[in-house]
C-alpha cells in the first residue's frame, strides 16, 4: 500500500483514491474477467486484435498496482477453453501477444517481487507458449510478493473435473495402502489448480456483462462481484482502486448475519425467535 502511495503525487486523483483505501482490509486475492477488447476495437473501426493489443497496457497497469498495494494474488482470465472457437488468426494473435508480454514483463516482475503462475489445461497450449510460461515461472519462483496467475485454456468445470480425477487416483492409492482419503471441501480445494491460494475476495468483470463465464466456479463461492461498463483496454488504475473501495464498503456475511454472530448475540433474543416455530423434537402445544 505504502509503495503505491510513494509512487503517486499528493493531490493526484489516484493518490486520493489510494489514501481512502483501508490497508487492513485489502482483498487478499482479486480475480478479473478482462472483457470488451473486441468492442473497444469495433468502436474505433479497428480489427478485433487491436483491442487485445490495447488490453495489454491495462494488464500491465493492473499487475503493477496490485503488487504496489501488497495483494497476495491476482488472477487474470486471459484465454478460456471456449476461446478456441474464435477465428484462428485471432487465437494466434493472442498467443503472440502473450509471448511478447511474457518476454517483456520479466523486469517489472522482478522489480516488484512478483511470482508468476499459470492455471488451466496448459498441456494443450502451443509449445512456444508453454516454453515461455515455464521460463517465466522458473525465473520468478523465488519471488515472494504478489502471485500473478494467468488463466489460460482455463475452464472452471474442467478444473473441478481434473480435481475429482486426482482425488479418485489419490483415494485408490490410499485404499491400496489401507488408508483413507477424506472427501470433503478441503480435499477438493487442495486439488484445484489454485491449491494453496486464498479464494478470490473480489471478482471484477469489465464491459458490463453479468456473467461468470466458467471462471473459478468453486473459488468464487463468497467473492464480492464488481461489474463495470468500462471496456478492458480502458480499465485504469483509478477504476481498480474504485473497485477496491466499493469492496471495502460491502458487508461480507458469508451466509451468516455478520458481526455479532447469531450464536453469541441473537439466539435468545425474543425479537429473532419466532414463537410459532417450535424447536425440533418438542411437540407443539
Ligand atoms: C475478452 O475480450 C478478452 C480476451 C478473450 C483476451 C484477453 C487478452 C488480453 C487482455 C490481452 C493479452 C493478455 C495478456 C495477459 C498479455 P473480447 O474479445 O471477448 O471482447 P468483446 O466481448 O468485446 O468481443
């Protein structure tokens, strides 16, 4: 947080936004569905790929800001399993852009202590993309700041299928050893691509679409959603800070009633006990 403030000039609009953020209540993990590149290009009578090219700058700004804020993780949806349905030339441009991005961003990652990772069915990627990803993963593996995850050839349902397959394999091995594999939420979480990472607290989607698009289906169970009409190439540092401020104004209850908890405060409060509802097992009079 302090690192971001040091980079901004007092009086700047972004400085004021950053100062309004409570550093003690930052989201640990932000996930972003970067949408609207095609529409951004169309509005300018440009080919769709110009929108993707313009989107790279928004990626750069977002990654740097999240690192300066001191977040633990940022996951960007760069290519879904469904994106293979796009024209071949567009898909190839996306791979080329990814390669250029990975090749040029290493100094920024090292400067900000960013650890890079990729999630998705990576085996199906072109070999040159895979090699570039592996190289950046290796070069940044000892960094301890922000974990930057790119979701590539990613699908939320496929991820759960992969986790269940692993779980079954592990259970068979344990069975042969006469052991027992627990099958509970923790067991599935531990076998997702995101194992060991905190779940996203905040999911941002640009371009106004109210969809999840098969992104991190398991992990976003309790994420706060922030949808903006801004198209991804126009997504600025200011808008990221505004999304975080909006998140900090939310009352996160995780299905409960917020603080204080039901058991501590309200269980015997006559205002919350409906006399018409008898506790289970006690016959109504
Ligand atoms: C969605 O916009 C965006 C994508 C499918 C790709 C995202 C890629 C980038 C932001 C650039 C490269 C990324 C990295 C990490 C270097 P869309 O094409 O679906 O837009 P539309 O809905 O307006 O058509």
